[in-house]
C-alpha cells in the first residue's frame, strides 16, 4: 500500500456531512481543546459555531502553523462581531476599510491582512480561526 495513504490523518465519517455548510464534506476533522473534541469540516471550518472559544482559535491557528498576535486577535474579534451583527461574513473590503481607520494605511490594507493570514487571507483563514463557517458559495 502507498506510504502516503498510510500517513494520512484518520477521518471521522458523518452521514449528515451533506447538510453542513460544506455540502462536499464527506468527513470531519477534529481539533482538541482541553479535553474537548471540536469537529471541523475537512478544510478546518468549525461545524458547531457555538463551540468556538479563544482556545479553539489558538488550537486551529497552531494546526495551520500560525501564532496569533494582537493584530490577529483584532481581525478575529472584528470577524466575529461583524457576523454576530449581520449574520453574514465580513467582506475583505469592509475589513480593509475598518483596519485602515484603526491601524492606518500602512497596515490597514489587503496585502497586510493577507500577510497576517497567509493560508487564504482574512476571509478564509481568518474565518476558520474565528469560528465562522464557510459560505456555501465559497470555493
């Protein structure tokens, strides 16, 4: 058998994966937070948004090779507040507008936000870490 297949992480198959926000997810992954397993889809988007905590954010970021700084937390809290107020993901342009006012033009720009979240930018990697699910139209 191929060595690569043997080294793959174990998947936890779910019958109801087709009804999640990622209809193509055929299995889940888990992030361990303390003594609790929190399920995500294969890309790392949380399945139960109520299970999110700052500890989850640290664990998900570590799984993605990211160490969270104060700037990351500013973006994470913005993403969560935006979603709570509007029940929709923040558009990157809204993030840029907000952080340009908060941080100035040197750091409040698309390039800097993507440097903070290099695996998909603030809208993908930021949402994963902030515990906001993937939208159905996202690819």
